[in-house]
């Protein structure tokens, strides 16, 4: 499941740079030992004990029965029958305990993995973070951690059982039927080899992932364009194309399934043939019938313990891939992107200098044609055709995109050098977190009082709301679906205001708001942060939603082709306009 | 998983309450989803039965060999002979195992493929998208359907192969009937114990699983918003919250797991107890401690055979319990598939004949659009989206529908297109000589996004009218403002676009959609925020092209944009399910 969900999209981006990144599996295992050593030891011991009990039970039962059939003179019925019962109980108890202990170890590991993932990821540079938080990658990261933690119960425990059973059996055979010991060893080795055949090569995994991504793409677009396609009577045609795409995916998976079934059945045949060979060898060696029964039954039990090996190996490979992906995601980058000491947080606004910056995306470089020096405390409205680089500029100013040419300075230094909370970007895809609205605002400032939170929500126009509908204590579920798009934007805006940034960047803040609501929400910025520098990207057709009269803010059209010339007047410091800033 | 949690995290939504079913009902529904894989599962079950038969043969012969050794009657020749037979049995067993796996795999594929198709059928209906996010649809088709298939892969063949146990019992009965009686008598212990274990914990289980899903969605949330947390400087503070959420999730998962372990331990105890009882009985019989006069005599050979067949007898029964984990996952998946938004009323087949590919009834004159007390209510919603809307749009006029997002613009347009059947009231397209019910066949629709099929640009435009000539396609492309794009494409209209082809921007894709609509030449145009993703220049260009294309047609356009609104003859404002009309011209 988890394996089939992954795409190699991110692994290529963030290159491991530290020791833990180069050896992701060992790094993760060290974490396992550090967090769950007692559980792991108990689980391993119990797994071995359970395997031993199984073998003992079967062997003793066979021996006992033959002895009953031809009892020697002084045969005492009670010790062996009591032994059988004791071994049976041991097996059950060890099985239960083993599962509990190994899953406990896995869960502790999972907790540690997730905590480390979060703290590592929060040290990523903003550009890498943006890639990290995008889309459904997070869900996959969650699943990856689970797959990795599943290594303990799904791989480690069965492997320990099989090893213990194998070792015990080889010893037993070496004593009783020495010629059968190598046969058993060979059979076990062949079983493992057959299991290895089920392992899928990374290329194969990538191909399945690519087929899955293509199908997902088509599905998403189709759902968005459904009415048009319905009117064109093309839904059936598209449906057929989707089915085709899914069929391709299934065909790839079928090939992998067939391989796995073949390997698994092959392992089964090898095990049965081993048992057969050992039975024949034992019987030819002519030990007493009771001893022969003991050997054959014990070997049967030991071979049974090898049954989960193919699945265990498959899971091990998935766990290794998951560990690599997690490590690639969270390799802690140099936290300050250049080893500079962080600047002190400072009040007031920050001046901004933009001079033809070359902003690097993972696949291309965008150079918005922009040359300006913005004094602290200015409101700048960026407009221009989509694709002209408005969002690019904002993200670069927020330090989320690296620049490699030109000049982009905030307060005289590169954006990445500012401490958290000083430069805040409110982006399209900002998340309203599960919890209350107050919780969300306190993320920006944990000292906020209830009253202040109410004031902030009122400032952006979320309050007053009809009683019982919305308030600081309204609980938001994951995904924030109780809020409309416009409400989510305003919560994010209020949260940004609560951080009291010196440079506030807003990308399409009025999307989903009507003109009155937009006036109100944007007006809050100038009222609450009179000294901050504010840069907004606004569609030019939304200019009527700006609360500030012309002349009280600076307007710029970004264009990648021609150098924009700022309006004839100088950028106007806003001090004088704050009170009349909104109509 | 995530989608399910989201659905559950909306206690206020009556929809989730209305759709929740009793657990028994959900299980029954889950079982019904296995139908498409029936043949494959039957094959797998058959192979399993054959495998059990091979097991029986293997152990009967092996136990016989022991008896021979004990009685000193086993010759090397007989040993070799038996070895050859056993070799064949082993190979047969392997073959049966392969067949069982392939059958189960194929069955699971068939189930998940059918479910995916079913989801597509529901959601790829005109109004099937409901309020679902496209990503949720992809998740349903790609992941949830697989989870249900996986569940059936594990459980179906096991259940069908269950009668094999009866066969083993019959063999035991032939060997030594009291032993068969003993096994049969201990069998009910398994379901009884499982039932007791399950019953004691089931009530907790549903709650725990819900908790697991909610907590895991909450945890994912913190990761998703990590960028925001870092920017606000809240990440270090939130680390504790993340650990707490992860620990809570662990506690809930551990509770669920414990339940699973207990039921499997219970199963273990029952089976081990039954086998131990059989061993005790045969031992006592062999020793002659039991009244042998009343019972048939037991030889060593038979005793061994009975003892080794006991686990073989229980194996199919134990396989039944194996799908435990998968079942919970499958139930959750099915629940999400079920809560997948159903459209309010899919178009009933009666009034609107299923549109067939081809040009619309182009001869039709521009119709009047008449809404009479039109009400549309989504299932489970508190308020109707449209409430008793009565309005008439004269032929050839252009109405702009203005409303905040989510106020029902798209619903209104989809109802007029005949893609949704209203809960009450009627939509009529008034055209000479007679009025007619709404139908997608007379509509050109332009939405916020369009789908470019993998194929040539011409193929994509020709979607509007499959019989159009090359010249007509070229003309439509030009009128839609695609001349610039055409100029830079290597093969002009023949260039492959879409997946694996030439990359096309959002604005260009919208113009392809417009070219389709132009080629289609329908008398009624419905446009749902066609300029939402365009910049001002793109919007202006599209508006010019639209204004030309509209001439002589009835047009309804949902929009926020003043530039588009300026083209309209009347403005319809939609608020609280009511419609306000303002005539401009």
C-alpha cells in the first residue's frame, strides 16, 4: 500500500548533506535503539522463545505419541504430556507477548521518528519547506514513517523467529541425523533466495509511481472540468481514457504480483521438498521411531517459521526506501542559509530594495523586471499579468525562494537572514490549523489575551458573527472545512497581524472576498500595523477592493518584458495616511 | 484516511450524520463489493482446497512411513516409492499455492477496478463532483478502492475454502471416528471465543478507530502548515504539540492493536487446546487407558495421521481470522467512498436524453431560460442552495450571475444545463416552436478549468463537434484567440498537447475550451467564472472573443469580474438562495 503510494518527486531535490542523511537506515535504527531498547529486547527474546516453543511442542508431541504406541516398560505418561501442555502455553504466551512488545517498540519508534521529522523539517530552509509542505506529500511522509516503524513487527520479529528456529533445528539435526543438517541449511537458504526474488527493483517502483501520478493528474483535472465535459458529451470518452490509464497502472502492478506469487510458491515448494528430503534421510538412518518422529515434526515446525520470510523481506525493502525518503526530506540544512548570525527583531518597518532579482525555482529561474527602492513603512501594490512574477517576488522577499542574481534586500540584508516573525507572507495555501481560532492566532504570539484575539478577528471582519457561528473558541477540524475560503484567508491575515511583522507580504489577499469585506480586512493592516512595510499582489481587476485612495499607496505593474516605471511620485511614507487610509 | 478524518471532523454537518449506517449494514455492504472478483476468488478457493487435499495426502503418507519404521516393515524400495509420490504431492501443493495467490490477486484487482469504475461513474456524472475536491476523487479511485480489494484478497478465498475443513474432518472420521467427533466438538470454540472477544471490544473499537483517524489528520495538519509555523516562529513551540498529537495517536493505535492481539491469542488458545485434547486422547488410546472395547482400535499409524491432520483441519478456519486488520481499513475506505458527495439529484434519465457526442442541435434558435419556483437542496444540507427562484431570461440576452463563492452559482448553471434535477420547480428552455426541458445537448459550457486530453490540438478542439472540418477547427481556434499559440507550435493544429505533449498555459487552455464552444455552436452558453485564473490582459482578450461568439445566443455567466459583468444585459445577484435581477439594457 504505502509502497505503491509513493512518487520519487522530492527525493531528488534535497540532497543529503549530513552523516544521518548518507546513512538514513542506520540513523533511523539508532533512533530505534535509543527509544525502544527494552521493548525491542523483550520482543526479540519472546519471538525466539515462541519459535523454540513451537519446535519443542511439535517434536515432543511426535515423540510422545510414538512412545505411547510402543511404551517401554517404565514409560511415565505424565512428564511428556505435561511438557506438551507447558510448551503449548509458552508458545501462546510468547506469541502474544512478542506482538505486544514489538508493536510497543514500533510505536515508540514512530513517535520519535515523527518528532524528529518535525524538528528536522522545521529547520529546513524556507524554499525546501515549501516543497515539503506541498500537496499530499505530507500524507506520504506520514505513511512513510509508519512503513519504517512497521519494520519491527513485520520484518524483525519474523526474521528473529526464523533464525531461532533454524539454529535450533540445525543443532538438533547435527546431533541426531548429521547428514540432514546441511540439507536443512540449504533448504533455508533457498527459501530466503526465493523470497529475495519478490523484492521489486527501484526502477520498477518508479515506473509504478509514474503511472499512478499520471492517473492522479488526469483524475484531478477531469473532476474540475466535469460540467464542460458533460455538455460536450465527452465524459464517457474521458472516462475511457482514465480507465485506460488505470489499466496501465494495474498491468504494471500485475507483473509485480505475478513475480511475488511465483517466488512465494517457489519458497513453499522448496520448504516442502526440504521436509521431504529430511524425512527420507531420517528414516533411512534408522533411528528409533520416536526419535525419527521428533526430528521430522520439529523440522516441519522450523520450516513453518520460515513462511513469513518473503513478506518480511518485502517489507524490509519498503522500510529502507521509506527511511531514505524521510532522510532526504529532513536532512537539516544550514539553518541560516549562509552561516550568518540572525538579526535582532526590530520594530517598525523595513526598507526593501529590489533590483532585477533572478529567482530560482527548482526547474527554472524567473527574473521579474523590477527595480525599486522602497522606504520603510510604504504600502506597495503589485499588479500585472499572471506569470509576470508577482508571487515570485513575494516568495523571494519572504525567503522562500533563493535568488542567484540581481539584488533583493530587506532591511539591507538578504531575506533569509531575518528571524522568524519579522517578515511574514500570507500565501494562497496557508493552513488554518485544527484547534480553535484562538489557538491559531496564538501561534503567532502565545501571549495574546482573549480580548486581543477578539479584537484581531473583528479587525479583519470575522466578528461580530451571528452567535454560535464563529468566535475565538470555534473549533476548527483538520482541513478547516467549516470555514469558507474567504474566512480562511481572513484567519490567516489576522494571524499574520498578530505576529506584528515589520514586512508583511500578501498574495491575492482579497480572493474570495467581496468589496466591502476586502476594504474592511485590508484596512485593518494600516490600522494595526501603521509602521510596517506592506507589499500586496493584487489582480488589477481587484483594484477597487483596495481601501486606500490613490496617492496613499504605491502601485507597480510587474512585467517580465519591460522595466516598470513607478508612478511619477515618490513612494509615499504612510505615516500621514494611516487614519484616513481606508474609506 | 485523511479524507475520512475530514469527513468525520465536521460534526456540525448533518450530511455525515444522515449517511452514517449501522456497523452491520456497513459490513454487509463491504461484502457485496466482492462481487466482481467472484470467479477469481472461487478459483483461488478451489486451489486452496486442492492445497489442503495435498497437505492431507502428504501427512497421511508420511505418518504411514513412521508406522512402517516402527513396525520394521518399511523396505528401502517402499521408502523410495513413497518419496516419489510425496515429491509429486509437494509439486502439486506448490502449483495449488500459486493458483490460489494468482486467483486472489486477480480477484482483488477486479474488485478495486470495479470500485474505481463505480466511483468514476458517480463522480464523472455531470453534477457528480458535488462539493468534493478533485484530489479526494483521485484518492478514492487510486487508494481506497485498493484497500477494499486487499481486504477481499485476504478474506474471500479463505471463506470460500472453508468447506475444505469438512473434507479433512471426513478423512479423520474414516480413519478413526471418535477423533473426528472430538475435533468437531471443539470447533465451535473458535467462533465462540472470537465472538466473545470481539463482542467485548467492538463498542470501543469504532470509537478508537475514529480517534486514530482524527488524530492522524491533526498530526498531518501540523506538517502541512509547517511553512506557516516556521515563518511565524512558532515551530519550536509547536514541537511539543506535535509530540503530544503523535503520542495520542500512538495510544489510540496501541488500543486498537491490543484488541487485535487479544482476538488472535484467543484463536491460538482455542486451536492449541483442541489439538492438545486430540493428542491426549490418542495417547491414552494407544496406552490402552481408555475403554477400547467400546471404541474402534487405534494403531500408531492412524494415531499419527489423526494428530497431524488436526492442524490441517484447523488451518482453513484460522485463515478466516486473518483479514482482521484489513477489514477495519476496508470499512473505513468504504465509508469514505460512501460519503463521497452524491449530487443533489442526478439528472433523471427521463427528461434529458443522454447526450451523444456530436454537434448540438445547432438549428435551434437562442432559447429563453425560464425558471419557475426552482429549488435545489443538497442531501443533508440545512438550507437549499436555491430557494423558489422564479426568473426569465429572454432569448439572446446575456445575464451575469454575481454572488459570493459558494452561494450556488455553479449549482444554478448546472441546473439550467440539465446536469442537476431540481428538488422542486422547473427549468424550461422556451424556444420556437415548443418549449423543452433543459438538456446538456443545447449547451456550451465554459468553466474555470478545462481538461486537455492527450492528443493533438485539433483533436481537443474537435471535442466540440467531432464532425467539424479542418477549416472549421482552424477558424474556431483563430476566433478563440489561439493564433499566437498556433504560430509557435511546431506542427500547428496537429501538435500533441496535454499529458506528454506540448505544455499549454492556463489562459491558453481556456482559449482551447472557448474554441471548442465556438465549434459546438450551441444556442445556450453557460460560463462558470471562465476568467478566474486569467490576468487582466488574458481576461480582456477572452472577453472580446466571448462578446463576438455570443451574438444571437442566450448566455448566463457566473463571474466576479467587472470586465465580464460589463458585457451583460442584466445582472442576477444570488444571495441566501434568492435571486435579484437588475436589468441594464
